[in-house]
């Protein structure tokens, strides 16, 4: 089943007959847990991820797939590292 089909069935306005079963929900969770992000999707949230890290919050908990992708992708890791360097240098300016 495709994700868009899951979402159609999860519609709260749908008939009870169309409601997701517990098995369907577990299947959806397993699908989402194993989904991978590509570079384009990581790049869209990389600034948010880095800002969370600069604030010393657990960005990997909030964006686990982004952290996993950064760990595995050299290009995204380079982008992340460069962004973190800029943000960390700017941090003392915002503290004053």
C-alpha cells in the first residue's frame, strides 16, 4: 500500500469501514521508521537542525533521520559542518 493510500484511510471524516486497523497503524509506523531522506529533503531542514544543536538541544532526537543521513552522506556532512561553524561564530554576537 502506498503512503497516500494510508493517509486517505486515516482521514477522520472517512467511514468507520475505512478506518485504519491496529495492524495498519503498526505497518505505517514501521514504514516511517525505515524511510530514508535524500539530500534535498535534508537540505530543507538542515538550518533548523543546526540551530537546535547550537542551542544545545537534542537535534538527533527531534530529527533522527536527518542525523542518520548526515552521518552517512559526505556532501550533507560538509554542508552541516560549514553551517555549524557559521552559527557557532555568530553565537557570541547574539548573546550580548
